[in-house]
C-alpha cells in the first residue's frame, strides 16, 4: 500500500454530528408523513404495516445516536433534541386508533426543529 493511500485513510473523519441530527429529523418527518397519509386514507398500509413500525424504530434509534453524538460535539443541540425522546418513548402506549397517538407524536416536532436549527 502506498503512503498516500494510508494517509488518505488516516484523514477520513466520520460524518459530523449535525448529520445525525438531520437524519433523525428526516426519519421523524417521514414517519409523520406516512402516519398522516394513512390517517387521511391516502395510503393503505394494511399489507405493509411493518413500514410505519420500521420508521419508528429508525426514528428512535437515530435520535438516540444523534443525542449521544451531540453530547460530545455541541451540548446546546443535545439539549434541544433530548426532550423529543419523551414522546417517542410514550407513543407505543398511546394506542393507534385514538387521537392521542398523533397528538403525542407531534409533541416531538418542536424539539426536532429546534435541534436542526441549533445545529446550523
């Protein structure tokens, strides 16, 4: 292996933590959009109900990872994002056929928005 190849590998840095915040916000937005489309009967997910669940898992996972990354990088962003974990933790217990489910889910929106704006 040449010296320049080794040097190139040594200087690669992982994605900045702000990318993790944006990824978590994107997962959240996609999950909300899918949920709203199903509620409005624009999309029928009876055969692929797992999709909404997979997006929820992706949202909670990326949010937790973003929070850990931002605790090391920028605590202001971590402080803005951390309250979003509360509604994400409560949502599985809210039921899916009531108005509580979307109301609790939307409680996380301001925290995702604040984290994205703070990370700029």
